[in-house]
C-alpha cells in the first residue's frame, strides 16, 4: 500500500473522526473506505447495500462490541443528532 498525506481543517478532521468512531473504525480506515468507494463507484447505481455496508460490518466485528453495545451506540448517536437538530440556532 502507498501512503498519502492530507491537510484538513480542524473542524473537518473532528467531524471525520466522529463519523469514523460511529462506524467503529479508525480515521485512517474510514478515509481508506471512502477513497475505495470513490474509485470503485460504490456510491453509484451498481452498489448493493451488502457491498456498501461490508466495511462497516468489518469495523464493528473488529471493535469487539456486542450487538447490544452496537445498538446502544447507534441509539446514543441518533439521540445526540436529534437533540442537536432541535436546539434553537443562535
């Protein structure tokens, strides 16, 4: 494999790390997955849910979390997003 160095705004890096964590992945694995999806056209019409979710499933399997723990993580994230969306904007 080859390496690539990216310069990201701090806010962008923080958001990517959050998304990676939610998927049970490291930032590096999450970015690798995004890059592979981009070059393989997985976001296009030929992608199946099974193919799209395979890296996420792998990340959860590697995390060692139980199914109940994964469900709890998703519920917590969903609640956090819902509450943030309901807060009045300043």
